[in-house]
């Protein structure tokens, strides 16, 4: 009897993670004779722990075809980091039992650095138990912070949204600056890595054009230097556009954002740097400031998909099925670089080399003053925001997939 | 000698105010024999006061053709409300002198309710001085709060962006809600009128679908009722999506947002309702909350233009030239309704009937519970977000107009 595939989505979702699911589905269909069912975990690994499985073949083909342009995690995601086996025997054994009962022989897990760690841990446990399974990680993160891959699916679309939004807002503040607002601040995601903040830098074409100041988590925030430069930009251009990473920290390494809820990965949940910077400028420089916090608007911004990113997301999904067919395990699919025809080349890397790692901006991607990006960085980001992939619209609104997500009857009590 | 036209943009800009300029330009070109130059005030009425005039014919035709898809105010806007003549003789006389020296016989002013008041005041003053001029107001405001017009150019595009962004973010929070974020709050513009918050309601297709709670400035904010309903939505759906107007107020009529910088129209500059509501939910209900403040991202969101809105903006501009040709004065161009072919019908109304007025949401547009929109409201908003009008992109970024904005040599010292 052919073994079934288990696929799940993990961590913060992206505008194109469902395009990866779409790539998996298409190549699975092409190779249906080699596999059993394509089962999907509801809410990431929680679907395996709780035996909440969805059979993708039971969804309407029409809705499945919309996955490629639908943001969010269509099957639910999770922020669950499996602790080591010795502290968490129960969950590991639940997963094993569910996989056995449902005849699962292939595990595809789609996430960031923490999720690659989960895949590796589960694989090791299964191996110790003598349970035969192939485990493949698929990259996904808008933060672009996975090691060993040219880029992470999800980043390109969000980068395109941030660059476009910064350009648009800078036209707005430029119009208002003579008699009203002089500073616009956009807060973007990025706890430790400044890739998203950096993406705003691609719109800068002249020394005095926006964004005037990019605040990276890689660079310690210096209040007086920041205020001086803001003042200077206003003097030179009449206005100042600032793009700030949520994760900027002061010289004592404390987050500028005070709010620090923690998620179950132990990451501080940030947000609120923009209003703090706005108050600082209003208090010290007496200018009128507008600020925006993009939050989920950026992470779900599929209405302005980057074609380059959507293809990349699709291809890593498609490729994961080829890796299963080749017998591979304990690897993550990687993105190499674009082939001539705009198609991405993919590869693979041992999970151990990406699990729990975080790739920050290289030094040569940030200008010497610490407030902008270099031409190398610009070229890199431009390669990922190339082309516009719009979802279809119906009655003025995007026509996103609506799945039934019916849970299969449980075999375990 | 043919009289010149003076056009200027005023108040908070919109993603389509330049499409109005584009409509003016095209019809001016068609009727060139009837007019002198098309002069534009830099930074709204300030351009007339300071004799900073731009001759549109001196810009490149290629860049002018991009105005129809370029957000922000391409010629600069202003937040200047002319006080009465008796308190402000100097500025009125400066404007008169500039108009005389530059042979201006037509005044087109593009703004909201305050700007229509400015147009009317200037017209009355000119009349008293025996200076012959035709004064026409053109509607513009993302707030959709002008009286006597079916809608205001600018609203449809921002409404489309808010509806789309709310839909996208609701897919994101739905994915995360099982083990992480349970509430998403989006703060949108709207000081006194809830049109923009209302626009998020068009995505609601089932009782339990997002947005679960819309907070309108028209409805007093009741903290305990809000918390109960948030709790209830989470109980029923696993998550809750809230869209809040920046201008919501408590039962004592105080803005929930504490920050209250004032602009020169005397309006409080709001912002920061979302983090306040987020803290409330975290403190009282102990849920993880994500929040976004759209601010200029919504107001400049031309990358997702509503075709309906762009046409409307263009047509009011085009029509203003026909009104000049017909000898009209002291009126504002209005939008009537769509003709069968998707073209908007326009009309006009006396400036006195729109100056300083503000149209809030009618009672029958808000559901009885005060937290959502009715089907009448939905139908109205859908008529304005119809169709997608994307700007052209170049190297992954929108190709927006870059004007030189050279100031004409001054004739007054």
C-alpha cells in the first residue's frame, strides 16, 4: 500500500505559503501512482498531535486552484516549538501513532528556522523508533532570515509591498510637508534581521529621495544621531521618511518598543516602535509626524504579489515532491538563483544547517552610516520583487480560496 | 488676451487627486482656443499667496500622462484655511494681485469641505473687488464626507484598499489563532465620519466572518460592550477582527486616542487608537493581539486603484472645464451616479451648500447593534470599489510621475 504524505504549515504565515502548497499538490498529482493520499495537518504540527487531518483530494478542485494566489495559511499554522524528546515524550509519541495509523511515510513541513528544527527533531525520533519516513523541510518566512538559501519564499512579496507603500507614502508626505506633516514613519516587521526594512531602500534613486533613514535591528539605535539626521533631511528636502524595523534596540540591547508579549517560541512580540519615534520627533523637534504600523497588512499583502516570489514559493513546493521521489530525507529545499527563463533553480541542504539559525543582513548590505542600503543589497532585493502577480478579483474584491477543511475521522481515541 | 486658469490641490491628498488634474488637463487641451495657460499653484492656495506658479505646459507630456495613476498631490497641497477677510486682508490682497498679474480668469480649487469654504471666500472677495473670475470647486477626500455629491473621488480607492487589506489580514489571523494571535485590529482614518471603517464591512459574507466589529466615530465607544463582543467572537470563530476609526469617542465625547496634535484647520491629528484597544484586550481578556495603523498607506494606496474611483476623479476634473466654458461660477462639481457604460454622471452645486459641511454615515448604513454595516451601505460601497486600476510597473516598482515643478518667474516682489 502506497504511503501517504503529511504536509503542514508552521510559524508566521506569508502571502505565498499557499503557493507552496499549490506546487506540492500539482507535482503530487503528476506522480499520483507513487503516493497514497495528500494529508494536511490542521494548524501545523498540532494537526499531527491532535489527529486533525485534512484530505486535500476532498476539497473542490476550483478552490484548490486558488491557493496559488491566496494569502495566510489556508490550513492553519501554529506557533508550537517541540521541546526535546526527554521533556516531551507524550507529544512525540502522539505524532508517531497518528503517522502510523494514517499510513504516513512522508513528512513535509513548511516553516522558518524554528520549524526546520521541529522537522529535524521529529525525524531523529522516528529514526530512533525504527519508523521509516522521509522528512523534508520547506522554507517560508517573510523575514528572509533562513540560512543556506538565496532567499525565502514570502519575502519578495512583502518586500514589494513595503517598497511600493514607502514610495506612495513618501509622495503623500511630500505633498503635505510645506504647511503640515514633515515626517512619515513606517514600522515594518523584523525582530533581528532587517531584510524587510531594507526593502524600502530600493525606491531611493537620489541622495535626497525617500527613504531618508532606515532603522535596522542590526544597527544600535542612537537617539541623538537619529534626531540630527531627521532634522537634516527636513532641512534638505522639506520632509523626512523613516522606515523602522520593529526590532530596533538601544546601546544596552533593549528593544525600543516597550511592549514585549512573548509567543510560545519565546520571541518577544513587538510592535509600537513607530509611535515611540513619532513622539520623540514631536517632542524634541516640534514637527508634525504621521506614522503607520504595517503589521499583518504587509504579511498578508497578496494583492500585490511579486511574480518572482510566487514562482519561487510554488517551485520549492513542486521540488519537495521530486526530493521525496529521489529518496531524500532530513533536508530543506533551498532556492539557488534564477535561471534565464525566470524560473528558480532549487537545491537542498541538511536540516541541521538551517535549524534554529537566523541570517541577518550582511555588513556590505548596509551603508557605512548605518541608515541605508548599498547597491549590492538593492540589486539583490530587486531580483525578488520582479513582476506583478495579481489575484483575480470578483465584485471589486480578491477572490481567495475558501476551503472546507473537513477533518478526517479519527482513528485514535 | 485669453485668461489663464489657476488650479490647486488642497487638504489631505488622495490616491487619485492627480487623476482629477489629468481630467482638467485633457479637457483644457481639447479647448485650448478658449483659454490661456493652465497654471498650477504650488502647495495649494499657498502657491497663489506666495506667487509660486507652475506652468503645466512646461512639464514633459510623458510625465503628465502618468498623473492619472500617481498618488499624492503632484503639485503639493496645503492645510491652510483662510480666515475671514476682515482678519486676513493681506493674504486676500496678495492672491488678488497675483491673479491680476498673471491674467487669471478661472480658479479651480480641489479639496474637501474646508477647501470649498476657501473657494467661496475668495470668490466673494473678488466679487466685492469687482475682479471678474469664475470660481469652481472640485471634490476630493478619502473621507467621503462632502455633502451634495454621490461620493468623493479618493474614497473608492482607499475603501478598496481597506476592504482588501482587512480580508487579507483576517486570513492571516485565522491561520494563527489556534495557538497564537486571536485578535487583529486595523486602525483606519476618519475623524468624524466612519465611511472608511465602513468599507471593511463589504468583505463580510456570513454572520461569523470578518470583520467582527467595526468601530465608527458615529457610535459612542462602550468599553465593556466592546470587550464582551470581542470575547464572544473569539468563542464563536476562534478569532476576532476589529476595524476602528481613528476618531472613535467615549460617552463623554472624548477621543479614545489620547494624542491630539492639531492641524491648522484646528482638527485634532489623531492616531493610535489601535494600540490602545490592543492593550485593553491584552489586559482584560489576556489574548495575544496584533494591530496595524494604515495611516498614509491607505491614503496613498494607488497600487490598488478602484477603476470606478479613478474614472470618477478624472471626470470631475474634465467636467470642471466644461463648467468654465458654460460660464458657471461659485459651484462645486458633483458626482451623480453611474451611467450604464460605467461612466459617472456629474453635476454641480452651489459652494455655499458644501462649504464647511461634513456628511457622516446615515443611520440606515449602520446595523442596529452599532458594529457593522447594512446591506444598503454595502451596495453603496461596492459601487465605488468596482474594477482594478493598476499603475504601470517598471523594475518591480510603480512608475509614478516625476514632475520638474519649476516655478514661473515672479512678477511681484
